[in-house]
């Protein structure tokens, strides 16, 4: 670039009688507006000489820093934050993977943060994410209770809770339809002709436990079946509890259950083991279904355990698409529950392929 | 800011007989060098008026775009990339968590990417990460085989493979000491007085399977024990294989094994179930130890399964610290293997607390 070029460029810009815009910078530097924006915002991949040329033109035509700052605000950072509030757990994996796919397909990078039960760490992460000027935020990872909303955040920052709930009823939250999933499981057992269906569930403080119990009760009611006394039992989310619950439900009972709807696959697997060891045939005498469709657990059961899939991968994809739409200006609020799916295996249907 | 200020500032800078630096910009704008850098690099959290003042000073004293670009290169972006090449699997979780803690403590944000068996997606992610000017890169998630190095990358970008290996022997890789872990497991069984120790492992194409077999053999040799013919068997990483392998090792054999070292906890659990169902007492007649210390699997076994912990969380912490040191200029190369730990439970020691 020679010494006299700046003057002629300034004259050219000045002749248009307006404050120079990023379009002027782009045109005079011989680059696209996108490239000019990248150079001015010091991001993106550019040759050094391109970056230099754009910066020189910008300075020379008097493209003002506050214009530059405004263009920063108009320009998306093409980054989103994912804040996990319950470590990187088994349930959040398929959600991460789906979010990652949705965002990567659109050239959006993900900042990943974790703040397990640590409000100070969470605040630190949020400050950092806001400093990086994220375009949107996903909060994921805790379902037992509604959590306080993250924040304070800029009012226009799109935020989605996935597999997590905020105590703000307006907050956008995507959750599996636990009640619907439980109805599916119970209706499946009813369709097989079972009438004495027990529900072995997890700890009652979990929102999912309450939702699933409602689904179980409503499926029984829809089929005109009475809920048996003592046929709902609650304990830890473990195989040991599944085994213990079978003792409770079968020891010395005249009319024991002919089917078990278990609150998760670990409980279901423990129940199957306990039934087998009591000489009870699954599914002939007792059909068993779990919840979660955790393949490594369900498939290793003998027989393999039928289950309910929460479709967490689909939930993650839906969340990713919704956040992108919200970043583009779509309004959204409140809780959305996505359907679960029945995955039959040989613990309920003898001739099942699985 | 009044009209005559720019001139006096220019004069002030000019009087020092040097090309203006970021320190001049900072001093004249009345901000720290860090704040000036943030404003010039258009990142970090700053008041708009501060950003404007810095940009105005920079332009007015003739702080040159290429100086600005150089300062970009001197300035860290305070971001690192994590590229997972094998989805978000169970083994990568504790590693992510540890990395996240190390980086968060130092105000470094993490870009998370996933590219499972998809070189085009991997290239796209790398371009995006480089466009974000990451300070360093962690590649994680595949152990079966050495993978081609990621790249091409800038020669000075620090890169660490964690729980993954590159085909470049100079590449920095952090791995668990599988051979040492297998020696621990086998020596534990020997210390309990067992002499007929079989090894039920995973698929032979896995590097970990070969490493662990070497550890098993070297522990036997160190104790002066002969390796029995047919006492090494290889199959899938599943409970079903554990059960099947027990049939192979015990059916019609005059002197069957008195201990089993299993290649993972799923195999170990299948083996325990099969032994119990044959009426063989664990650990009295046969002691069983697994590998991975996957709590949900090991603790649900009856009896609970002793195992080897790969300390993946510690591996992640070490990787995080090493990458930070490399970003600060420390040189590193080659493979480092971190020790595994024995976690005894009641499948080997009857009076074990677990």
C-alpha cells in the first residue's frame, strides 16, 4: 500500500456525504462485509494481510470506534454456553451430543461449563460466558427439584433449561414426558392381560417419581383397574432396592403382582434377578418393564429388560433448534414435555426380537 | 473528549521516539494494559465508553493495525478446545470434569467439540477452534487404536491427547498405565494365595487388552507362577461374554481356575453371576476382580466386585495442568502413563468393607 492511497480512499468515502459504514470499509478494502466484520471484530480466520488492509481502511476513512462497537453488537458471536449444574452425568450425555450436532451444523461453537451445587462457581461461569458474548445459554443436568433461575442475565439473552427446571414458570424448559412414559409402560402391561400391576419406584422427592406415579395411576384408571393397596413402593434408584422390593411384594402375599413397572432399569434388573432366584418365570408369571432404556443395563438383564426411552437425544436436538430460533428472535416460554417411547424386550414379550 | 485532545495525545506519544505500543494506548486512555488489550481485541467484559476511549486513543496516536494484530498474538484468548473423537462416552466424563475444573479455576473457557469417526466434521471443528484463536487443544476419547494426528495445526499450538493416542510418537499423550493396573490386579490375587489365575479379556485389537495381558503375564512371572494353557480368553466387553467365558473355563476341566482377572467390570459381573449359578462360591472357591471400577456395575454385583481404577479424574487434572504449562511455554512430548489403583471389594476379600 502506497502513501497516497489513504487520501484518495478518504475522499471517496467523504464524497458520499455520510458517516462511513462497515459496507464502505468492506468495499474500499475489496472484501465482503463478513470479512470486514471479522477483521474489525478480531475474530474468524483471515490472512494477516487482509486483516491489516481492513483495519487500515477503517482507520483511514474515519470509521469510528463506536460504529465498530455497534457492529460488534449487531454481529453474533456464534457461540453458545452450556452450563451443567449436575456434573457430566449419564443422562446429560445424549443431550450434549445432540446439542453439539445442532450447533456445529450451523457453525456455532459451544462453551462448556460445569457448576455442581456451587453457586459461586456458577456465577463465575456466567460472568465468563457473558464476557465471551454468548448468543444463548443452555442449562442442563438436574431434575430432582426445580432450581433457582440462573442469573442475573441480560434480559434478551435466550436461555433454555433442558432436562432441568427453573423455579421461574416463564423460563423455557424441555423435559421428557414422564407421566406419558409411565402411562405407556403401564398400558403395555395391561395390553398383555396383566391386572395386578405393582410400581417399584425411586425416591419420592424426585419430580419424575411423582410424574410417573400419576401416569401409572391414570393408565390403571383408564383400563378400569383398581390400584391395589401397597402396590406402590418407593426406594433408592438401585438394583439392591429392586431385589428388596420383590421380597416385600411377594413374601407371604396371597395374590402377588403379575407385572412390575419399575422406576428405572437398575430397579428393573434387580427385580428380574430376584424373581429368577425365587423360581418365578419372567415374563410368563410376572412381566417386568423398566424406565430409561439404559442399554448396557437393560440388555444384560436375563431376560433382557423392556423399558421406556426418554428420547434424550431428540430432546437435545429439539432444544438446540429452539435455542437457535430464539437467537433469531422467536419468542418462547414455559415447559414443553416431549414424548417417551416403549422399547419392548423379552421381559414382557417372550417372542420379542430383543 | 474535546477536539484538541487527539493532537496533544499524538504529540505525547511522538515525543517518546518510538512506535506506539499497547502500553502507550493503555496509559493515555487511563486503563490497564489488560483492559486496553480487551478493548483492542474486542473481547472480555468492558463498559462501552471504556472500549470507545481505548479505540479512539489507539487510532489517534497511530497505534498500527499490525501492532494490534501482533498484540492479538501476544494476548491469550483464554480459551481451549476439547475435541472428542469418540462421542461423549462413559470414560470421557471424569476427564471432562477434571479438565473443566482445572481450566475454570484459571478463568479459561472451554470450547467443546465432538467428531465421531468423521474427518470432515473434525476438520470443520478445528477450523472453527483456530478461528476462535484457542490457546491449546485437548483431544480425547478413543483408545482402541492409535489415531492419525489431528491437523494440520499451527506449529506452536499446544496439543494433548488424553485417553487417546496419536500415531505421532512425539505427540503428548496421557494414558492410564494399563499394564501396571493389570499387574496390581494379578498380584492381588496371588497375594490371596491363588495360583490358577485365568484372564478373561476384551477384544484383542484393543491396545488396552494387549497392555493388560502383559501386566497379567509379568505378575505371574514375578511370582514364579506358570501361565496355564487356555487361561487367557478374549471376547466382547460384555456381561454375556463373562458368563460364556466361565462355561469355557469351568466345563469339564479337572483343575479349573481359582481366580479370575476380568478385562472390565461387565465381564467380571457376568463371571460372578455364572459362578454363583454353578454353585461356585465367590471369593471362597474363586476370587474375581474386574477393571474400570465402574461403581454402578461393580457395587451391584453379588458379591460386590473388586476392581482396578484407572483414575481418569486424576488423568484429566494432570492433562489440564500440563496443557496450561505448555501454554506458558513448557516443552513436553511423548506418552505419559499414570498409575491405576486397586479397589478391593468382597469378590476377592470376604471381610472387605465394600
